[in-house]
C-alpha cells in the first residue's frame, strides 16, 4: 500500500490559473480563429451585453426616484400616484427589455461558443490521436482526456458566462461610481468611494484564503479516507503482516493533523465573521448615518437618497462578483493554454485520406534490423536496446525470446515505428523504413497483443476495426479463420453481441480470437504477436494457437513468447538479454548449445512445468 496516497479528483480549482497579461490574452485570441461565419453573432452578442450593462445602470437611477415621492409634501396625491405608476411602468419596461437583451446575449454567445468548442474539440482529439508514442510516454492518459473534457468545459463556461458577466459587472461598477458622483451629493459619494470598495476587496481576499484553507482540510480528510479504504481492502495483508498497529498509528496521525488544521480553519472563519459584522455593517451604518445628517440639514433630496441607496447596492454587488469572474477567466486562460499546447504540438505525419492498402503497392515483408540502439525519450539515460541486428525474409517467422526487460516488446514497437531508433537502420524490402509513408507502412502491419483491448461496441464492430469498410461476408470469414465463429454464434445476438467496456463480457481466449479476426481482416504483410497466448488456459491456448498458425501463413511474423513450446517451429529464434542479442538460430540449433541462454531458459521452463 502506498504510504500517503491520496484520492485526486479533477476539479476546476486544479486547473492552473494564468496571469491576466498581454501574452496570455494573445494566446487566448487563437480561439477566435474558430469563429468562422459566426463573427457577426459575436459582435451582436457584444451589443446585447453593452445594452444589458446600460440597463443595469439606468435601473437603480429610475427606481431611486421613488424615494423622492416620500419627501414631496407640495404635490397632490393624484399626481404622486401618477408619478409612481409612471416610474413603475418604466421599471417594468426596463425589466422586460433587460430580459430580452439578456436572452439575446446568452443565445448568441451560446451559438458562438458551441461553434468554437466544436472546432477546438475536433482539433484537440485529431491532434491527440496523431501524436507519436513518445508523447504518450510522457503524458498520462487521464490528464490528456481531462484536457478534452474538463479544460474545454471551463473554456465554454468562460465564454458563455464569465467574460460576459465580467464585462457587465465592470460596466455597472465603474458606471455606477460615476453616477453616484454625478447624481448624488459628493458628501455621500466620498464615503462610499473611500470606504466600501477597499473593504469589499479585503473581504474578498480574506474569503479566498478561507476557501483555500477549506480545500486543504478537505484534502486531509480525503487522505484519511484513503487510509481506511487501503486498510480494509487489504485487510488480509494487514493481518498477515501484523500491521494493525501501524495502520492505526497512520490513521491517528492523519486525523490529528485534520484536528489541528480544523481548529485553525475555525479561527479564520470566526475572524472573517467578526470582520463582516463590525467593519462592513459598521461602514454601511456609518454611511447611512452621514446621509441622515445631510437629509436633516436639507443638503440632499429624498430622490438623491434613494438613487444613492440603489446605485450603491448595484455597485457593491458588482464589485463583490468581479474577483470570482476574474478567477474563472484566469482558469479559462490556463485551460486554453493547456488545450493549445496539444493543438500546436507536432504530430506524426499521418495521411488521414489514405485508402485501403489493397489499392497500394504492398510490401513483401523482408525485415532487417542493423545495429539498432534505442532509449525511450522518457528515460534517456537508460539504453533499452544496444547494437541489435537480425533479419527476417518475407513469410518467415522470427521468435523473440528473453527474460522480462530484455527488449522484446520494444523491438515490436520499433517494428511498428511507434518509435525511431537512436542509431542503426531498420529496413523493409531493402528500403529504409522512414522512406515509406507512415500510414502506408502501418496499414500493412497488424499486432495481436497479450492484453487485448476491445472497444465497447459489438463483436462485429471490433472485428471490422481492422477494415472499417468490410462486408459481413468478410467479417464472418475472418471469424472462422480465427476460430471465433462458433463461440460468436452461440451468443443470442451473435455478431451484434456487445463486448462491454474493454471487452469485459468475453473471456480471455474469446477476446484473443476476436483480436486475431481483426488482424485477419486487415490482411497484413507483417504480423506481430506479443505473447498472445501467455495468459490463457490450455484449451483456449490451443484454439488461439491454431488460429495464429493459420494467420501466420505467408506473412512475415515476429513472435514474442514466454512459452518456448509455442515457437519451436519458428524459422529463426533471436535470444535477447539486457537489450543485446545473445544467440540466433533455430530451436534445434539453440537447444544443443550447452552454454547458451536458450537452453538454460528451456530447462528452467521444463523444470517449472
């Protein structure tokens, strides 16, 4: 069990926030290249947004006029009622107009955003599936899928909500302060300007600290839950190693840390509430006190009083909402940067318009590895293969044998050109592998791995993955050659049977035979079998091996096998150890070499069995 392990959830708060500077804003402008024919909708949305902000400023001015009626003792009651009705109708009209422009703003921005996101999602996924394997060795799949999902959703929220709200609230906040100065007495305005905005920003800053501290406490609680889950899940190990005391101490130390930080969190919250009660409410009452004094001295009118009250509420609300909108925009900038890091990456040169290999000149399958050395990009200081040389003629079967970590699977990856060697030459039909178009070359290769991954569709769809335009007759024929037809027909839904996530509804042997059928229908010139029978029971191994024997006929086959009994008939066996070639020969030649590694491996396997 991993000490100190923790559960990680991909939350919006975990997306790095980018600074609001010119460089990051320029990067975000790349999004606008996806606008296409929606530029006019974006402009229209900005018009709606400006109108919405304008209404947000005019509404408190109009509603504030109602307060003037309370102090009017000279106008008749009927006229005052008429004035109230006029103001009320005006406010109702403003609300209806605000609703219309708000709907227009949301609707147009939604159309613009979805158009942008469609292009971003398409380009991100298109670039991801074309990236070289070295890219995936450096990046976690969960992180990459998060960029396609979570990061793009954050960008969507910023476009549809945050940028619009930031702009609207900025208009209301700045415009409201200007209106407070122009439409009310400076004697009132000065107190609001010098007291409320600074206090608001201090409160917001303090609240952000509390949120961060709360998140830290939540993380500690999550860690304690991990300890509980680990201990109870692995209770057999806990008891067999008599580690009950160790697990209890580990849990107690964690919850003690939670207790200490929980107390600190309580102190922070208490201080914040005290600040709210004393400073903010005290400031409001102080300004109200000053306004009453001015009213008693007849230095302000009831209308000015009302307009100030309404404007101050709108401005304070906008100032309070701005930091959250800014934080969301920063997250969106960070998400945009991460997404475009993928979009602007250099992919493999893949021909997406490539057709079936039956329409192309096919390779025969002569393979030569000449003095190949290789290190993985993620581990440049560790040489996996060193000076590897061997060859295979078209139609031959070459078996790669060796202990774990000897470089067998790496050679299979080089065969498929998932990676390029650091030195040496890889030739196919006497021509450098790099002289072939990558798509053309891989289209004439197929691999049957040890751990077969089936896609969560039907058996038919998984077989046809080797040739998406295959006819039903071709699919049935491939299933028969792979010894898969009988078990497929035993299912109620036959070829339409759903295989489940990663093929979980099928047994290991059934998955292998579906994978073989997928390779059969592709009709490759070069076939790679990566320990395809190592994890199967005897009966499944027999059926799979029969299918593999039929599949290898007439094809250059590179077979990786731990069970040496499966490769005795190979035309050539290459014995690897620590990334170097130890022996090359047939089974009969190698088994008679008393000092050879192959004979040693054979004896060990025989004694083990």
